[in-house]
C-alpha cells in the first residue's frame, strides 16, 4: 500500500460523506415500503399540497422541490455510493484478497441504513414484489446465463443437475422440517409457525449465492470440476428456489391448508418439473428466434444489443405469464443465443452487450445489497434466539449432509470422484446472498404474521455466511491445498512440474478428452449443417483474413522455437566456472528469487476452470497468449535486425550481456551472484534498475 | 460401448501389452481415426488439426514425443515418420493412471517409464544427457509468455537449475570433472520425493472422465 492509495482513500471518504450529507432529511410522508404500493399517486398528491401551500406569497426566484425527484435521486445516490465503495475497495489491493466484494456492498448498505435511520428518513420503496421480480432479478439472471462457460457446464451436466436439484430439495425440506421440529418445542415461543411456513422458509434460506466462493477459487486455481460444480449449482439454484417458493406460497394461499391432500403434493411435484423444463424450452425457442433476428441486422448494428436484451427479457416475461420459471427461460435463452449472436453482431455491439449486461447486473445486485443493509438498521426486526441460532445451525448441517450424501452416491458413477477435500470446500462455500433476502422480504405479510422473524433470521444467516465464511474460505482453500506440498520446491521441480502440466494438457487435447464427446460431436455436426446456416450471417472477409494472419503468426512462432538455438560460449564458460567451485551452493535467497521469476513468467497452463466473476468481465487468456507469442517473435526479430543477423534465430544475447556492469570473465566469485541479483530485479519488475552497488555475498 | 461381444485377438494382445481395457482401446481407436482422417497412420501434420493444442507452448515437443523412437521403443534415437495405432497406444500408455492392484515392482517400473518419457522430452539430441542448452531451450518455450524477460535471466535460471542438480550428485563426480549435464539417474533423484504416478496421468474415457489438474 503506497501513499497514493491512502490519498485516494481519503478523497473517497470525503466524497462519500459529502454525498450522504447532501440528502436533506426530508419530511416523512412516504410510507414504509409495503406490498403493492405504487409510487405515483403518493407524491403527486403531496406535490399538489406543497404547491397549494406556497401559493399566497410572491413569485419565488429560487425554489427547492426535493419531493419531485426524491426517489430517483436517492436510488442514484445509493448506486453511486456503492460504486465509490467498490472503487475504494479495489484501490487498497490487499482487501480483495481478504474479503469478498459482497462484504463491502453490505457494509455500504448498512452505512446508508444507519444514516437513514439516524436522520429518521423514510427510505424510498425500492423493493416490492413487482419491482424485484420484474426489474431487479432479470439482469442478474441474464448475466449469469450469458457468461456461463458452456463447455465445462455441459460436460458436467449430469453431476450438476443431480447436485443442484436434489441438493436444493434436500436442503429446503431438511431445514424446513428440522425447524418445524424446533418450533414444536413450547419453550421457544414459536408454536404458531406451521409446517408450511417452515418449509417455505427452508426453501428461501437454501438459495446459495457463491460469487464470493468462486472468486476465491479462481485465485487459488482450484480444479475445474469443483469450480463447475459450484458455478452450475448457483445457476440452477436460483431458479429452483424461486419455483419452490412459488409453489409453497401457492399452497399457503389455499386457505384451508389442513386439507392439502396427497394429490396436491403430487401436483406440486409435477408442477415443479413442468415449470422447470417448460422454462427451458421457452428459453431455447426465444434464443433461436433472437439469433435469427441478429442475422439481418448488419445495416442497423446500433440496435443489436437492444435485440439481445429485449428478446431475453421477453422470454422471461412470457414465461412468467404462464407461471413457468422465467429464470430458467432466461438462462436457457442466454445460453442458446450466445453462440450465434456472437458470430453475427459486429464487434462494437458485442462489447456493448457484454459491458451493459455486467453493468445492469451489478446495479441490480448493488441495489439489493444496499437495501439489505438499509433493512438491517431499522425497526423491521424480531429477535428470537432459538429460531435464529437453530436456523444457522441447520443451514450448515444440512448443507454438509447433503453434500456428502449426494456426492457419495454420485461418486460411484464417476471415474474421478470428488475427494473429501473437495466436498469439504463445496459444503463450506454455501454462502447466502441477495436472493434469500429478497425472497424473505417479499413474503406476503398477511399470510405470514411473523414475517419480521423470518427477515431477521435471513439477515443473520446472510451476514454470518458472507462475512465469516466469505473471509475464511480463502485461507481454508489455501490451507487445504498447501497441506499437500509442504516441502520447499527446488527450481528443478518447479520447471518440471510446469512442463508436466503442459504435457498433460496437450495429451488431453490430443486424445480428444471430454466425456460424451460423441454427443458433442453429433451436436456439432447438426449445428454446422443446419443451425449455423440458418442463424449465422455470411462471414465478413475482413475477419477471416485477420484470423488467418493470426494462425500464421502462431505457426511461425512455434516453428522458430522448434529450431534449437546454438550454444553460446559465455553460458558454458560461466557454468565451468561454477563447477570449479566445489562448495558453491545457491543461497536460499537466490533460489527464492529464481522461483519467483519462474512463477511469474512461466507460460500459464491454459486455464481449464471457467473464469467467472460477477463484478468484472473475464479476460480472454487464449487471445492474450497468442498475442504474446506474436509479440515475442517480433521482439526477437527486432533484436536480430539490430544485430544484423541474417537468421532470426541466430546467436542471441551477447549484446545483452553488455548491460551488466561487470563482465563475467575476470572475477571468479561474483558473476553468478550478480546474475542472480539481476534476476531478482527483473522479477520484481522495478523497471530496468540495476544493482549499482553489486553486493558481494559470501558463500554460506 | 463395445458392441462386439467377442474381443478380436489383436485387441487382446494390445490390451495386454499396453494395459488399457477394450473400451478404452476402442475409444482411442475412434479418436485415432478422427485424427488421421481414415488413413492408416498419423503424421506430424495431423496434429495441427487439434485447435486447442495451438496454445500449448511445448506443442512441438509433445508432437515430437509421439514420433520419438525411444518412446516407441523401436530404436535408441531418431524420429519416426508416421505412427500407426499401436504406436499411438504405446505413447498413450505412458499416461495411464496407476491401478490399485499394482505391486511394488510394477509400480517402480511404471514410474521409471513415465520419468523416462519426461526425460526424453528434455533430451532432444538423444545422447542421454540433458545439457545446459537443452534445458535452456525447454525453459525458453515455457517462458514464451513474457517478452520482457531477458535471455540472461533465462540462462541464469537454467544454470541455477543445473547447479542444483549438480550439487545433488556432487558426490559422484570428482573435483575437476566437468559436469556434463543431467543424466537419467540424476533426473530420477530430482523426482524422488514427488509421486509422478498420481500427477502424470490422463483419465481415459469411461464415463465422466475429467482430468484433475492439481
């Protein structure tokens, strides 16, 4: 952390406080956010009042009318505040390693909530059922579906379906039933919570939001399976939870719920499947339609993003009309449409779509988290020790149970079972997030007289999981990983390991190594023969030349590496010198520095795990790698031209040795040390600073 | 997915020699046919059709390894022009995972085989020793991601690595002997602590085969 960072932080803090002070504590004529209240009649009515009262004085030159813009103003302020907090969060670069980004959003929300509560101001009604389900939820779902890495997902589809569907069901029913059991105990004062309410609560609280866990996994480069499991689970989990939630609410609304017969329960099950699968079908149809549309848009490329968004949104809404899962529909639509749309739209539209999607989902999530923070500091609570503690306990217990039980079974069908360590990590990464809170908040108050209790319990679980589990999952993953390789690695080992990783990746590619690749092959053939012809526009000549050029460059670069370089005398000479000193050992510092260089510079093994981060776009690593080969070749070409060599791979680097302050030939003890020191500096990338005072280090 | 009930004798011989099961052999055979476009053998150019391999920095070495006669157990040196399915299987068998029922001796020889494969990847000139230059070449390829890393640093690292290996077997050479390079025995020593059997393997298809990259 340098001082510029702290300077920025200070500036941000000043800005933040200024912004918050800028909301005057207006009169509280806006009611608390309640269900079904629409905004317009309220403030128009008051606006008329305000106008009427000031009618009798002179014409005002300067008037203030806050009421007009209060709601958009405050919502915008919230979003800005959260964005500033995010900026600050990322400026201080040690923070993202410590805690997930959701923490900072919740903290901001709590701050805003504290301010609102402190100034006795009524918060704008950002959250009611229609707003949430119609405006806040779709962007999040769309973004998840669009950025999903399709190939690993479909490779693991069986396990993911098994795990997420059954896991959600198991969790919901498990938590619900156990809590119902607890409620039966007289001493806790919870006997008025019936079975249905508990089941509903169970389904709400089992909605997992593992964005934080995924961020940690990416950093710790966890294996692809684990990554995909959690990612796939989160994708389907939202849909499943909402479906369950709606089913249970429907049950609750059947007033005489004692008369729920088995036929209703069966109907519930059937409805679950109809809703889920129907949603997917809807989504696929819409995806194809929108892909078809984008085929014809090359003259009006400005509306391409619009098409993409509107069609996805339409799929969501159409599904909602029929009470089919809009989430599934939208996800399926995004997944289907992505491949074809990306081929059809122009580059700018593609970028726009990606960024706009990220922005929308970021805004939605921010709003929800801030609102969550706002609700925390308020009078919306009912605290009941037993309920809350047992909820927390059961969440943890049931998640662990379901993980181990389900994977025990599914491991029998996998050739490569998920280890105990993996399962531990999966069970620990069950963080709850925005969706649980929203569902809790939107419970119909009439049907749930103890709604506040539910909200409080949900909030506690969310806070606990996000803060405590979110912060500790990083160290846990690293601990579990590190535990295996305790000993210090030597340079040789590092190099060999890396070589082997690449080798393994190469062999996997060669032996065509995915499961069901025949299925994938068949789909690809079908795709190529029919779908692509219908849905994709003809290739622009420009793009194919570019890709051809790229391919050629890569080939040339690889060929160049193939031709062995000639041995340069200086290197063998220096090695001879080293050999002569019998007791020359590389000091640990040198080994460290060399290993650092290796770690930073070794060509990264092609990332198998899907790189997903809710708050940022993933970088396209394969493009980068190709580019780097290109750059390297040009770099060496330039070097060879400078030296006047005819062959691009001629004798290297006698020129570079002249950059050293002292040439190796004369001194016996020092050169290798100096080289190592230079290596250190390059590794730290402190520019080209050389060690001006060569330190002479005695051999240990 | 084997439809034939009776296992043809060649297949059984192959299975015995390479240790694959018949399903795996069939699977690999299908892949082989895909790669060679229904000819009999594969050449180096056929590996170009694999798109994901492009981004592998040691791509050339891997393809080389397939044609390396030492790996094919045909000759102590040289490159084959083309390989048939049997050779393909031979190479793939280096990457078989270990089975639970292997005894110590087989485990040891298995391990040695894998390490030999790796050794051949470094040793490009077939002399049985990894010299500094060869090591440097490998390092070069592995580091091809960073254009700013100077060749000096690469050389320093390569030398450091050789020094490490040298110091590990200093007892063998006399005070004035020149350390030529890493021999296979030295190589084995480097790998002593690491269990290569669990790392150097690729799951060959049965059901949901997904590689586990540590």
